[in-house]
C-alpha cells in the first residue's frame, strides 16, 4: 500500500474514543471494554507500521499486546466480580476508600 | 660557645650534652614516673599504696634534686663561655614547616631554677608527709605534686617555646587539681575553676606569641630566635613582648589577671607554698627573663612590663594589709613580691639577674612562711583567721623562730637574703625612673607594715584562742623543712657576694650593666631601711598596742574596705568580663531558640503545609487518577515532538 496514514488516523480515532470512554463512563465493565478498545487501536497501528517497514516486528509486537490484554482481562474481571459481590455495585465511583 | 652580637642580645648557643648532662632527661622523668605510678597504682591498689606511696613520692623529687646538684657542680667546673648544653631527647613535632624537638637546655638560668624547684619541692614533699597524714587521699596528693614538679621542670628545661608551653599547661593543670584537692568543698572547686579560667586568658597570649614567633622565624627554638633576633622589626618584637607579658600576667597573678591567687589559697597549705609562692607563679618571670632577646629589642614592651609590675606590687601590698586570713595575707604578699621580680625583669639587662636573685630568695622565705602558716593552722585546728590566734610564740617556739627568719628576710632587715635582693631591685628602679623607684620604696614600706601586722596578730599580744584549742608544736617531719628554709632565708644573700649571681647569669642575660641611681647606692639602702622601719613602727602602734577584736570590725576606712575586697579586683572582673559574658550567652541563647530553631521547625512546618495541599489529589476516584495519567502521557508526547522537531 502507498500510505499508512489512513490506518494511523483510524487508530488514533479509536484510541481517543477509548480514552474518553475510560474517563467518562461509570460502569466498570464499560471502562474495561474501552481499555480493550485502546489496546486494539495500538495493535492496528503496530500492524500498519509493520506493513510499511516490510518486516514482521510490528506483528510480533501485536501478538504480545494481545496476550497481555487477555491476561489483564482475566485479572481485571476477577477483581470487578469480587467488588460486585461485596458491594453490590459496579460503579467505579463507589470504590473510593483509598483517599486522604 | 657563648657568643654576643655587637652590642645586641645574648644568643643561646648550646653545645650537645655529654657526661652528667646526658642524664638531664632523668630529672624530669623521675617525678613524671612518680606521678604515673602513684596516680594509676593508687587507683588500682589503694590500700597497698597508702603504706608507701608518700615515701616514693618524696624520694623521686629528692633524686631529681641530687641529679640537679650534680649537674650544677659540673657546670661550675666549666669555663664561663661553655655553660650552655642542650640534650635532644626525641623528635616531638615534625609537621610541614614546624619542627620542634623535645630538647632540654641546661644553662645557668635553668640550673638555678632546677635547684629551686627540686630543692624546695623536696622539702615541701617531706613536710606534706606530716601535714597530710590524716588525709585518706594522701597518695593522690603526692601523685599530683609529682605531676606538678615534672611539668614545672619541663617548663624551665625546654629549649623551645612549644616545650615551655607544654610545661606551662601542665603546671596549670596541676594547679587546678591541687587547688580543688578537697573537692567536696564547693569553695575549693570554684577556686580551682577560677584559677584555670583566668590562667587560660594568659595562655591565649602565650599561644599567640608562639604563633607569631613561628611566622616570623619559622621556628620556636630559643637558639634560632636569639640568633636571628635582629631580623625582625621592632613592631613584631613589641607585639611579641606584649603577648608574652599577657601570658606571664596570667601565670604570675599580675594585674589584670591577678584575681585567682587569693582564691587559690583554698588548696592545702603545702600546695600554696610550692605552687603559689615558690615555683609556678614565678614561671611568668622565668618566661620574661628567658625571652630577654625579645625584650632587649622592644623598649615599649619593656615599659609595659614595668607598668604592670609597679601597679601589681602596690596592689598586692594593699591587699595584704587588711586580710585576716593568714594565707590570704601571704598571698597578697606573694603578688606584691612577684611584682618586684617583674620590675627587675622589666628593667632590662641591668635588672634580670636581680629579678632571678629575688625569685630565689623569695622562694626560700615565702615557702618558709607558708609552711610556717601551715604549722600554725595545724596547731589551731585548721583555723585560718588571725583574729583567733595571738601569743603563739610560747606555744609554737620552733615555728615562731623559723617564721621570724622569713619575716625578717621579706621586710628586708639588713643582712637577711631579702634585704640584698629587694635592695638591688630598688636601686636599679631608681636609676631607671624616679617614680618607679619611689613606688618600689613605698611598696617596701607597706610590706614592712603588713608583715609586722601578721606577726603581731599571730605570735604576740593576748591569747584570742577558741575554747577547745590547745596549740602544740608540729612533728619533726614538718619542722625540719622549716628549719632548712629558715637557714636559706638567712644565708641566701650569699649569692650576691662578689657579684657572683650577676656573673653566673651573664651568658644568659648579658653582662651586668652599670646603673647610676640619682643618689648613692648606700643612701638608697639607708632610705629603704628607714621606710621599712616606719612601716614596722606604724604596725606596732596601730596593731600591736591596740586590742584586737575577735570579729572583724565593720566601720573601717574606705582603704581598709577596698583592701578587704582585693582592691575591688573581683568586682572589676564581674563588671568588665562576667556581666558582658552572661549577656552575650543569653543573647546567643535567644538567637539559637528563635532564629536557628525557627529555621528548622519553620522548614518542617512549610513542608507539612505543602503536603496538606498536595494531599488533596488523592481523592480515591479512579477516573481522576486516569485523567492525571492521560495528562502525563500528553506531556511526554509533547516533549518528544518538541525535541524531534527542534
């Protein structure tokens, strides 16, 4: 392909949407989904640059990111489940005990 | 060889010690070893040492005396020009440009001092065996006495100013330990501290002088300095002379550093005799005579010495007139007599030999009188108030006779040792300046007055004893030293016979200078005797003929009140030194509390305040943390862009 620009633009749009979602949504599951969105946006950018360079370094990095994302989801969902069981609420604002 | 620059100062030019002089180090080592053994052993095994400690402590100074006598006789056998020897014991300081060896100089001046210190010192050690017989800490006392003797010997035998300073500080320490020997008495501890602190002021002068000598000549050795004495400017020499004078004032209790001597009488009487009459307080005179190569080139410094000496000899005499404490009266007398010695030393080559002559005779008769006073106190249950004495000449015949020899010597009765020595100083003083000479004559008259008053109150008149006091003569171990010293008080004048002492000391202080008093010498002598006779008669009329009340009367003249208050010496020190010192320390305390502590606690408070502000960012909301994360990431990206595009 000629230019990698469209893919980067798409990647940044997805990243921004994910970031805004993390900052503004109250439900912990939705925040998680937005984090996944940010990770996939960076995957897209990595693969696009790999195609531009003509080697596979970017694609290998994308694999790493996917593995890490999977592991993180496991741990994160486990935490959210535990909090939900004890507090009966999935809102991020309610877990605010660690303050001055 | 003894060499002399053209009309300039006498040069210290010693040959290496050989023969008996190679044992010079032993003179110091014997009492030093004694001090170490008695102080350490007495602490480890007190019961064993209590049996023989005092004997050991006496035998060692006697050993030093025998050695000093042998060296003196050997020195007399040498030619006049060959009488300075030096022994290099070891390399003491070797740092950068400063090389000071532990060098011992033996020349005529040192020889006389060695005989005085070890001779009179040994007699006082013998006396102390009896005087301190009932004291449980007697071994420690002898340890301290030996320490003193070792330090004093280091002072007079050292060939450079640093070794002299070592001995100087050593005697100051020994004086502190011995004045405060009865440490359970608060007055003794306070007196010891006062003596040490006032001496320290003088020591600063001596330290500054040593530093000045080092920067001027690169060495503190007498040999080097006297050889290169003309190399320094007169200003340097004057500064050096005045600093040495300050040091001498501290050690010899001259005005303005005289206030400690009367309080020092809190120590046991043998201490007062040895340290504060015969030897330590004469160290200042030794310093000035030994530094004659400085003073001979600095007439202004010499004027300073004369002024200090004249003021002190009158000051001490006035104090002695109104003291009821026998030891304090003798202390005032010591202050005055050392003023005479300083006057002799300040008068230059004409007076150095006579200053040393008076120093030696004073050592004899003043030690004699102090030991006699100790004998009287021993008989009167340690009471020092002369108003409680009276008519003791029948109860204490030996003490009375020996004390009288000392009395006749100090007032300058013709024929006794004090007559010859004081007379010579008055003659040279009159030749130099009529006012100084008149003050010296006046001082002699006042000396006659207060010493006669002391004799009348103690040995004559009515018995004013307390109820259960039965005076008895002291044991032989105390009276034999008194007899020896009395004999020396009588015969000490022989040193002047045929001008012996001037010739003997000429390698050190220069040849005797002819002096012309304004009236013939015989007339000066007659005048001095007349003035002393007037002083004695005044005492007989005003003290001997009147009744002596047991309590000191309070309605007395201003002069008497001033004399009782040490001519307001303590009051002056309080106003000029103690009050400003206290104000300075309380000011510094306030500064420390408010400023220094304020900075540190203020700093801590500020940090706490800032922390309280910043703490509010920890609000527990995950979303705000995420926002700050995002903010940070943006900053990093911007920075990267800025670097890459720049």
